[in-house]
C-alpha cells in the first residue's frame, strides 16, 4: 500500500468505529468495516498476483 493511502485508511476506519459506537448500529458498522478491510486486502492480493503489462515497448 502506498504511504499516502495508509493515514487515510486508518482515519476512515477510526471514523467508522466511532460512528458505530456512538450510534450503536452494530450490523452496519461491522458491514462497513468488512467492506473496507476486504477491499484493501483484495487490492493487495491482486496487486501481488496479477502480472503487470510492459508498456515501455508498446
């Protein structure tokens, strides 16, 4: 993950946790956290496993 994306991800997760605790919407809060975690994790997995095209010679 890029260094500029990590603080934004951490702040976003913290906002989700705070809103979940304040509003006591456990189902929606867990779903939101799951979406963020699965999206970031899936991006890292796919980024490492899929081949990158060589655009220099194109």
